[in-house]
C-alpha cells in the first residue's frame, strides 16, 4: 500500500516539528483538518509514527556516546542482544547483515564505558567486539527519509511480523486491523469475540 502526497507531506512536517496542531498542518498541506486528523491517526495506528518527543542533545548534557560492534555465532546473536534489552545506556541496537550486532550507546559518565566494555566481554556468546568512543558528532538525523512514492510495510497486529505483500484486513469498529495470515485472522477474530 502506498502513501499519497498528503501523507508524505504530513510526515515531513511532523518529523520536522511534532508540536504543530492539526490546523497548522492542514494549512501547510492544503487538506481539511478532519483529513489531517484521520491521516495522522492512521499513521500512528500502523506504527509509521511511533511517538512524539523532545529532541535532546546528549552532548549539551555532558554525556558521551560510543559505538559497539559485536560478533557472535548467528544462532546466538539474539540471545546476546537480549542482554542489552533493558540497558538504559544502549540507545539503539541493530542486527546487521554481516552477522554482527551494532549498538549505539550513551553514557552519563566516561568511566561507565569501561564497565560496559567489561560487561560485553563477559558475555560467553560474544566471539569478539569493538568499542569506540564518539569524539564529535558530524551529522545526526532521524533514520526515516521522507520521499514521494513510499510504500508501507505493515506489521501484523496479531503476531508482529513484517508484512511485505498486501496485508489481510479485518474490520473492527470501523477501523482496519492488518494481519499476515489466515492463522492470525482466526486468532484476531477469536480475540475480538471474547468479552472484555
Ligand atoms: Zn501475523
């Protein structure tokens, strides 16, 4: 499913400034306020818009960042990642096609980097790792690039899998629920049928 021009424009505007009102957005995009409201609601529900927050500058807070690249056996990469799931210092974590895990970390105090390196080194499944402090930030943008002709990759609202083909839909109170398979449709229908 593609995004139309107004969707793309709305995303562009909101990524630049998440505090604009629907009215201000509607004036910029030249669509009605209810259209903006329903489009934003949809983009939120589908998960394209994950949230709204202030963009803080860690350097102005005296914090230090580091990039950590971790190598493990492919079968053990997920269990290595699980060690960092609840770690506040790990701000972003990516599974890479090279079979590595890339962590972007921020530390409140410099000495914590050593403690973190020790933690990584102590995980038995870690075959090797590389940790490097960020000396200065040359460029930092949000990861989503807003461009015309973007296609949505739905996430199954039952099992959470990415849906690369056209999603299956179930209506729920005037809204679409996007699903990946007949199995997830059945699970959703029986969930909807349960009271409460
Ligand atoms: Zn599913």
